[in-house]
C-alpha cells in the first residue's frame, strides 16, 4: 500500500540526488518505509549510499550506476550544520599543493564524527571554529580554508597572488571583505597584496 506512494515520491527526485529515508515519515510508518526502500535497493532501482541515505543513481554507459559525491551525502546527513572542505583539499584545489588527498575530511560546525559509506569508504567530519567556516560553500571559502591550513609561515605574498589568480575577482573581493574576522597576520597579508 505504502510502496507505490513512496515510489511515486522517489520518482519526483532528480536522478543522482541523495535523499534521506525519514523524508517519507509523513507518508508511512518507519517500518514500512524501511521495507519499501530495501525492496527498491534489492531490485537495483535504488542504491544505498550511507545509513539512511539512498539515491536513484545516474547511469553511466561505461561504469554503470554512479553514486552521489561524498560532499552531497555529507551535506544531507549534516543538515543544519555548516560544512566546508578540509585544508588539504583546499590547497590542492587552488593549485597550492600537488599532494593527492587520500582521506576524505570535511570541516563542520557540528560535532566531529565518522560516516561510513555503503561502498566501504569512510568520511570524517572535524569540528571547526565558526570563523573558519564563515565563507563555506563558495570559492572564497576554499581560499580561506587554504590560508588557515597553510598557517602563518606558509602564507606568502606569492600564495596570495596565486589565490587571486585562481578565484573569480568577485570571490577574491568577498574574501578581502571578511579580513576583519581573520587573525591579524592573515588579514595583513591579504589586504597588503595588490
């Protein structure tokens, strides 16, 4: 009885976008939801991405079903929290390091914890101070995270110039506008750059 209603709601979600099982609580009791989702996973229609998180996967003709990105899963499982990428990921994205990030770590305004994905991978959430997450979710936030990660001895004039080249000019301006919330050494180097 509930399965058809649950399936109809799932079909309204975009392919590849993860969703939580508790989104169906207004439709059916928890047990009925769990059974319906389990049947859809067994049939191959859905993929379980993490505990309580499912997705109707996008299909790729070369690799088959494509799971959602870790970032999408984390944002869904951490609703109400501010989430940002790790410092190692930030410096890599900005071309300030060529090291490959092996461990998936995200910064969060919530508590530190580990999330186990169905494919066996682990994602780590590390609590960060609010001022380290003020620009999270945008390119200027990636730059701010990189500056925090590199630290006082790692941020040079050349570092700031490289960040400026990698960011759209409006994002670099946003980063500079938040300089008053940064430590003195960071804001001085940022504002001194031309």
